[in-house]
């Protein structure tokens, strides 16, 4: 059974998940080729290689071929859905039973197509699926946060190449979200304004770090990006939670993401990347000062002991320069 | 000129360092082989390929062959030594001129020998050099912190394979150190005890996460390690700053590190690793509650969007299990 252990010095929780050692990249079956469709658990015809599906976009019965998208439990879950949530001390340390949901969104039946190569409807369905899975999982009162993310490419941490993303229901609010909430709340308490709305207004006015804008979204690089070509997608309308977005708004987001990814792929030659949703947790009411957004980080430079030891990042590409390059794509 | 930009939501500063793009791994000279001694700027005979040395262990004149260890400025510095330190606002963002020191410690004239393969005296000299460089750099009143670290292996972020470590003088206290100080101070204010001394006492008593102990040091895994086989080396004697350690204490540390690395190398087959010093900053008096220590993180598993998006880490190896494995080495 996995457990969550709290770092003594921060809000960081670590998932100690011994089962994860059995994953493809940790196994000794290095002869197995997860790049070939025959062995790929996410390809059509191999539905029996995954646990039974939770959700699918298809016109036939579950767990058989002919589908557009499937959501299945992660076979090697970091957190487990069964069991009681127990928060305990251990000496002067803190731990929680490793309760959570860990789902895989198999984005397409194509083994190789990137999100930006799919039809508009298929891309929209991926983002609509994120919304539906959040709406479903947040009914589980054991969860305080749901993390949606995508690792594209081995360098980004993907162990299976078939296009997929992941949804993790967590019994804690993650450190990075807590950190954002803390600053956003202080800003709101002082000014009665959302700090994210302020960022959008400021960047839209100065335009040095804005890749493009639509009537609903703005795609920009943060002022202090940790990584070269790091981007963020913000909705213009202030809403704390992504899942409050109407289906038409989700569709527009999907196309904004597609256009952003196309530019990145052109400028950086199909880089590995991480895509992450930052959303309001459910343990409290954040509607006044949290503002959902996506982070998109292409992985073209590495990190080392300096970053790990200090949480100070060295970024060789000023965001203004990255935006200049991407705008020409 | 590099600059430091503050993340709006945290204590994280990002070094925007366009000059770093010229580094070997970013250059297009992929034909150049930094693995071969002829092209290696850190090998004997190639002294002219580095900036003039700052410090060396040798019996002859500087910047020529026949030396045991050299310290040179980083040719592609993240921060620059020349210039005035200016702290400025930019709209509602914050920045500082990228002032700092960025030095490389060329640990040995051997192109391939790991630290654990060197003679005792040579290993000791590396750690004594860290102490001397800190004592020298902390006289520069522009600096608030000095980060000593080592990236071993390409996966750990090393761009040159010749054994070396780095020393960075910084005009800010890094987020990870600030975080530790905050908790340590709260603990001290409440209990009048050092939290690190408490950890040492607790772990030494329970012994589940202790690799080995000497009369002066303890090598252990943290309760919530972010990475498999993550280790920490603590001195038993409470001191805020590493550089206060006597030369004999530094020598003992060097041998403790050597023995730790040998075990890791045996258990994990010569892994890439990061070694990082956590030390007291100079902007305040931390003597009561900070306690210097080293972190040693072998890089055997990757991170992805979940870690990047949440600062929640998934570690498949419980620290108790890692210690069991290492103890048998």
C-alpha cells in the first residue's frame, strides 16, 4: 500500500509507492518494445492489457476495439482508490495512507499522432474528458485536489509512447498549488483583485511576453520562467476551477492549445514536453482569488544539483526572446 | 548581462542567463568530443582552455600543467562577478542584476576517476577547497549565500565529463534554504532546540533509515525522500556553517562521503548523482537553528509533469528499503 509522507521542511508530500517499481521502465524486460503497436497496452486490440475502462468515447460496448478515447485506471498507480484515508503522526513525522485515483486518458487510438495532429473534435474530446473526470472525481470526499497532466516523450517522464495523459485525485493540496494560493490570497486581501487577472491585464498591455490572444484566452510566457520556452494559457474570464468552463469554452481552449503546440513543435522540432493544469482545490472556497490555467513546459534543457539544491533555476532563454521566436512560427 | 527574476508566487529566483546558451551542450559543435581528454578543458596540458585559475593545489606556477586540483571561473557563468548589485521593481515584478560568482573546482587531473577512486588526501583536498572558497567568497558583501554542488554524469546535468564540482556565490538566499530556515526557526522558537539535531537524535535512536554513523557524522535517508536512495550527511556537532568545521573534521567528512559513494556505486552500478551542500546564509545570524548538511541524490528515476506541476514526488523505493540495500554493500 502506498503512503504519503510529509517533508519536514515544506508543504511537499512524497508518495512512497513501491508498486511503481514494476513499471515498464523499471522492469528487466528491456527486450519488450513499448514503441511498437503490437506490445502497446494503449493500442486498439490490446484492451485486455489495461484494467477495465472507466470512461470511453465509443459507439459500442466497453473494453473492446473501435473507440476514439479511453480512460482506464493506471496499472501501476501511485495512489490507490481502495481503503480508508488515515492521517497519522509517526514520531515527529506525518503520513497519510496512499489513497487517491490515478487514471490514464488514452487520447487517441493512433499510436503516434501528437495532439496537434488530431481532428478538432478529437482534441476537444481530450479536454472535455479532463473536465468530466474532474467533475466525477471531485465527488469523492477523500480528495482535496485533482492533478491533470501530460508527459510527452521519454525525456518528459513518459514510459509508454502512445499518446496519453493522466488524472490524479489527491488527498492533499500539493505544495505548488498551496504556494500559489498563499500569494493569491494575500494579493486579494490587500487589493480585492485576483492576481492572475492582474497578470493577464499587465501582460496583455505590455505584450512582450504574449504569444497570442483570443477573445477567451491568452498564451504567454511567465516573467520568470524556470525553463526555456515555458508557456502558460490563461482564460480571460475569472474562474477558480477549470471544470466550471462551459463545453464551448473547453472547445476553444483545445484549439488554443493545438495552435500553441504547433508553434512549439515547429520552433523546437517536436520537443518532449509537460502539460499541467493548475486548478482550485476543493478543501475550501477559492472562488475570489484562484484562477485556473495551464502550464506548458518543453524539455530542451536539463536541471542539475544547483536547481535541486536551491530551487533556483538557470534559464538561458529570456521569455521575451522565446516569444519572439514562437511568434514567427 | 544575466539577471535574477523573482517568481511572483514563491521565493524562487530564476537566473535569466543568455550567455549559457553558448555552452558545449547548447552549441552546434556536436562533432566536438568532450569525453576525450584531448578536447577536455579540464585535462592537464589544456590549462589555456579555461579562464586563469583562482586557486590551485600545485607546487609550481599557476596556469600550467602539473597540479592536483584547480579552481577556475566558469567559462559560461550563470552569474557575473563584475558590476553593481541593483535590486529593482519592474511593474509588479522584481529583478536583481545577475551578480555572483560561478567557479569550477577541477577535482583531479584524471579525466575519468570518480571521487571514491582518489587517494584519501586528494578527496580531502576537494572538501577543503570547498571550505576555502566559501571563506574567500563570503567576504564579498554582495553575496548572501554560496551554493556548492556537484553534477556527476550527463543525466545529473554535467556538460563535461571530467570530474568537477561548482561553487556559486549568490545575491539571494535560495528558496530551498529559506524554506528550511523557516521551519527550523519555528521549531527553535517553540522548543529552543535545533530541528536538525532532533532529526539526528531521532534517526540514530530508531536506526531504520541510518546507513552508518561515525563519531562525527551520520549518513541517513530522509523520512520523505523525493528520490530513490536519496541520502543526507549530517555532522553530529551543531554548527550552522560548513566552513566553521576544522580541517580535521573536513577530512573525516571526505572519508565519510567516499564510503557513502562507494556503497551507492556498488548498489546502483555507478549512477549519475547530484551532491549539494546546505549551509547557513550570511544575511542574518542562523547559529542557533541552522545545521549544515550535504544531500546526495542518485538519479535513477525521472520526474515528469506530476512532480513539476505539484512539487509532489513519487518515490518507488521506501527509504528503509534503500538503506537495507546499501547496508549490504
